[in-house]
C-alpha cells in the first residue's frame, strides 16, 4: 500500500484551529488506477505549495482501486481556493467519469492535533459513507 507520508507545506500559527478534509475515492476499474494515481500525484505537488495548506497525506490501494486523501488547512476558504485552482480543478473534472464512489468528510481540530491520525480519518470517512448511504449525509 503506497503511502505518501504527512508533509507540512506551511507552519500552523500556534493556538489556532485547522480545517481538515479526508476523502476516499474508488475508481470503477483496475484500468483506471494508473491514470488516477498519476493525476493524484500532480494534485499532491500542488497541495505541497498551496497557501494555507498545513499538512497532507495520501494512501493508495491500487489493487483495491481505492485512494484516500487527508489534508489540513488554515481555513475552509484555503481548502476551497486550492480545489478551484489548477491543476486540481481540471484533474478532478477529468477523473469524474472514472469514479465509482467518492466520500468526503470535514472537521476541525486544534493545530496541536496535527498531524491527523489515519485511523481516525478512515473511521470518519466510513461514518460519512454510512450517513450518505442512509440519505442523512451532506453528500459532496
């Protein structure tokens, strides 16, 4: 399971809170895995330079056709500015057809809680996926 370990693009201001996003992407077919993986590396390069990015990690499970992302931001606005910027915007638009299912979850933590633990992030993703399946989630 290839993992890109937590990186800290920008130092967090002490005694502030981080806006965290965790996601799970499952592609439709094994043939879609290489394209998704290579494009996710381009987005990874972008997040490493993004203003307001406090940390990020990526887990790829190619044989399971599944990818997880985890990132922390100074604010919700910083995350959404990154998501709307190139190359992320075009990458996500171009990969939409290859997706089987995507789950996103968001929460806040004190910056002293960074880096985020993957076990906690995956639990939150699974909780959100269940809520989405039951029709109670804020599906994104």
